[in-house]
């Protein structure tokens, strides 16, 4: 709980970026972490007990200590060029790899499993060859799987250590604005108009804070650029279809260029024997996937995402993505739209009766059977169909008629804050890190940007 009105450093957001920034600064500076969500021990999705979304505000899946990544499989992709580009950010490839190793060691320190998922040599080559033969690319990654059920324990250990080292947490609290005077950030204003001063501030609110960051950037004319967003669906298939691939790589990454539009499509966040879940944003819903270490389903799910970049005159990818999400939410009556692949191919909506006869049983029950072509733009739907057909040549059965598609799955990365190599923005003493600032797209890269920001502040002390 906040004890005073002045700190050396205020960190907005307690996801991976915020927590790792605090880790760098703990015991060296007076640190306050602010988050609109709840403590890790209090975060619980009511859907788990009730079966339907109760529209918690803020959403316990998206907000709170540990961030959205806590309940999103908990897979650590141990590469600096997946989920961001740390070599480009730092200007030093060797340092980028050192950051990945450092982040991994910190997670291990707080209880992440020792086991590493290392891609199998000859089988990787065969999978790469199979992907290349149909114009796709397989990205091999060494991964550590914490699991959505174990991640809260790891985060609780992390938070406990930070508190013991003097870091304060102000939770259930929204930051309304930044205090910027003479091009220097000198603190924050809370939603109840309380003003807290700081020598340095780090904005790291995660994906859920994309809209807030956009508003702050425009209001204070902080240098930024529009970043791409990813729009698509959550795909769910029988685990037996994906087992030969997840055996080779726990969270396999495939990159595809589509036939009609030459758009970039990728697989992301594969949850082996996992569960599809609903994400609640301020005024729309989306989907995601969870994978437990102690609880399994008979299905495997993964995101299938189309990269969307816009040029003049409409460059605001966040606004565009939100408009898609709002339309999908309207079509689904406040629930994700669920469609069978076979129904999408035939241009017909999925009905409750067709869903009951389907061979794949949906793990997310709070859905509206329907037609995703009414919820997503035609180009996106075309890319999804063509991309899944290509993926089906690599993984037979992944695009069968019984495959389930949940819409929307949208990854917002906000506007990308323009920062220097220490993560400092165009406003003095204002640093940025993580997904919400458009500077990363996964747990490891988000954490690494937090590390860089923390070290950047220490350089200025």
C-alpha cells in the first residue's frame, strides 16, 4: 500500500515488464508499482466456477500482478527475435541473448520448472523441409513452460521478494494522467485526482492498457508511431492432430504468406491439451488460450493471426482493431463467435445443433455459434482460410471440417513509443516497456524491456 506521495520511480503496470523493472531497481531506489488489477492471490476468473463471463471490472485474466501472461499458458520463448527484436532495440546481438538468459534465470529463481523444451534435431529439419515445400516457415525455439496453473505461484514468489526488498504496490488503482512539466515527467495523477511525484516513471501497462497509452501519447505529444496489430481466430483441434508437432516443439511457430493478398499469417500461443478462454476488455471481448500443467483437455488450441498494418490516410491500427472487436462482440451478443471450419468453407453459420454433432467439443462454453465472416473483415477471413489450408499440408487434419474457430483473437500492441536504447521516451525521465507500449509481443521480450528500462534509470542516477 502506498505510504507517501513521492518516490524515486513509479512503474505503471505489474506485468512482466513492470515486475522486471522493479527487480532491477529494488533496494537501489524507492519504487512504487501501480496496477488497476488485483493481487495475484486474489485474481480468479469467475468463469471457472460459473461457466459464464461475469464481466468483472477490471478483468482478473487481463489485469493484476503478473499481467495477462500469468494466465496465458506461461510459455517462455527463449529467443530475442520472437515476440520482439531485442538485438535491434539494444544494438547488440550478444547482449540481446544475455537478456533472454537473464530473464529465464529470474523466472527459475522464483519457481519456474527446470525442464526445457528443446526442439529435436532431425525432426526439426524434417518439419522445416515440410513447411518450406508449401511456402511456409517453421521457427524452432527453445521454450520453458510454466503453465497457467503454476504461473501464479511463480508470480507470488516474485512479488513477495519485491515487497521484502522495499518495493511498494498500489493495486486496484487507475492512473489517470502523467505529470509532465517542461518536457520532463515528474509524476502521475490517479483517478481520484491524487498526485504522486517521482524522479522517473515507467509506463508498462500491458496490452489491456493500449487505449490508455494512445490517449496519453496524443495528449502530451510523446513521440510514437503506429505499430501493426494481429487479428484472427483461436483454432481448436483434437490434441492427436497436433501431438506430432508439439512433441517436436512445445509451442510451434509457423509463418505463412497468403496466396490472395500476400499477407503475413502466423501461429501463436499453442496450448497443448489446453483450454480456450474469454478475455474481457473495456468495451469488447476477445479470446485466448490457457495450458495447465496439472489439468488437461482432449484438445489443443492456438492463435492464428493476420498481421495488419495501415498507411495513410488511416494509420490508427488500435482504433481499427477495436472496431473489428466491437463488431465481433455485437455479432456474438457479448460472447465470442464460434464456427466450424466446414461451415466457414460452405458459407453458412454454425448452429447449436451442428455444434452438438461436431467431433471436436469446444472447451469454451460461453460462446455464440455463428459465422465469423460476419464478425471479421473479408480480407482477414480469406487470409485465415488460405493460411489454414497451407498449415493443413504441414499438419494433416488441422483444417478439417470439425476444426473450431473462435473469433475474435486480437493482439493489441498500441502505438509504439519511440525510445532510445535505454527505453527512455522523448519526454525526459519517462521510460516505456512491454506489450502495451508496443515494444514487445511476449513474456520474455516484455520482461527484457523492463530490465533495460530499469538499468536505463540507474544509468541516470
